[in-house]
């Protein structure tokens, strides 16, 4: 596992597309709505946030191919775990746990007190977050038009 710089974020495209497909498959109410933002635009935002020092991204690789990543944002004492994805064929091998541990250590090193993570309704990843002590804080309801 290693952290990446803004010039490498384009390599996250396959993971972002896989995450969108996963959300379209498991979402209770919003199947077919992902990605909500075009992947190219998301990648551009990632690069800007890395360059501005607002974010960090760690990746796991297999034979130089990115098979998972975690993106975090830090805003004072608030940390946001924005993305944690491991490609389906690599799940259950400890990569998600390694990325989570990286994020928690990074947050701790930066003095973060509270960490938020938003999970699509229907995503089984909730159990991973609960394993690390995350608790339900709010429900976000959406009306799409």
C-alpha cells in the first residue's frame, strides 16, 4: 500500500467505475443512478484536492494495477472517509482492512476527533465500518427529480 500524488489519480478510473456498478447493483432506491458525477470530473476533483492538501489517497496494487483505494479528507477536527473500494475479485483478502487502518492512522496523526463516512443504502460495507466502531449518526433522505 502506498499514497499517491495528483498525477496518478487517473489510474483510479477502473475502481470508480466498479464502485458505480456496485452501487447500481445494491442500491435500494437509486439503482442506475451511479456515478452521480462523471468519473473524469471526479478524478479532476481528486487531483485538485490532493494538490490543495485537503485530501490523501492510498492505493493497493496487484502487479502494478490498482485494485483498491481509500480517499480521506481532513477539515480541522473532522475527518471524512470519502471512498474505500476494493475490486470484487480482491475482497476478503484484507485489503479493505489495510486501507481502513491507513485511514484511521492518518486521521489520528492529524488530530481528527470525529470521522464521517457516507454509505449507499443497501451497501454491505456498513458491517466493515461498524467493525471499526462507526455508529449510525443520521439518515440522509433524497428526493431525486
